[in-house]
C-alpha cells in the first residue's frame, strides 16, 4: 500500500495511511500495529480517530526514523511517499517507493 510521511517544516508529524487502506489492511479489533524499520521493530498504537476519518499514525519513534531516512532526499515542504508492505500478522515494512520489489 502507498502511504505518506507528512512533514511540517523539517519534522515528520505523521504517517498518513488513508481510509481505504485502513479498512483494507487493518482490523478494528487490534489497537496496535508493528513496524519493521531496518533492524528495529516498534509497536504503534492506533487511536480511535484512525477509524473515524483520520487514518494517520503519530508515533515519535516512527517519525524520528522517517526523518533520519528521508530528510536529505526530499524537497522543502513536500511529503514523502512510501510503500508499506504487510509482513505477516499485524506487522508491516516501510520502504521508499523507488526500492519496492516487483510482486
């Protein structure tokens, strides 16, 4: 699925998943998801608003990782598009769109 790292100034503020992706890839009964970020694994909570029109993940560790990986490659005031791939269970991998492997 395609997701967007949202920037405000030089900082990432959220990972926008989008309502369609939220309905397709996430279960309401599970209030958390896990990310595989290089050698890191983090668990992020999904707030109630995630299901009510704000399908965004706001986690300081995730945002810090996104800033460290994508800050040099982006233009000012421009969000970064990423590929978020299910990797089993409730876990996902994030990759830049250009490094996506063919299905």
